[in-house]
């Protein structure tokens, strides 16, 4: 009977050893899987923190650039408006100057015509006087 008990104990110990080996293998696999997920979680957390920090610095910089661009656009718009007003004023002045120049040209033509007529009359008068002086 001792042999029977002893063999039962040996079988029980073998079964126990098999169970312990199975549990150790299972435990090792679970530890490996847990380590993988912990490592993955750490990397994902690091990446999330990196992108959050990058976003915190990048977004305000882009917002400042956008605001600066908007201000530049407003300044350019006001400058274009001033230039347009100046151009309109210059065009108006040009038209007025052209009109004045046209009037002065007409006056000059009239004066030239009067001078031409007066000089012609003067030359004719001189010729008549010269002929009268010669004939006397």
C-alpha cells in the first residue's frame, strides 16, 4: 500500500509540477503582454504629450502670424485707398491743368493772330509811308 500511496504522491507531484509549469508559462506570457502594453502606453503618452506641447506653441504662433497678416492687409488696404484718392485728385488736377493750357493756347493763338495782323498793318503802313516819301 505504501507503493500505491507513494506512486499516487509521485503522480500528484508530477501533476502539480505540470500545473506549476503551465502557470509559470502562462504567467510569463501575461507579464510579456503586460510589458508590451505598458511600453506602448508610455510611448503613446509621450507622443500625445509631445503633440500637445507642439500644438500649444505652434497654434499661438500661427494665430499671431494670422493676426499680423490681417493687420498688414488692413494697412495695405488703407494705403491703396490713399493712393486711389491721390490718383483721383491728380487726375482732377490734370484735367484742370489741361483746360487751363487749352485756354492759354487759345489766348496765345489770338495774340499771335493779333500780332500778325498788327505787324502786317504796320509793315503796310511803313510801305505806304516809304512810297509817299519816295514819291515826294
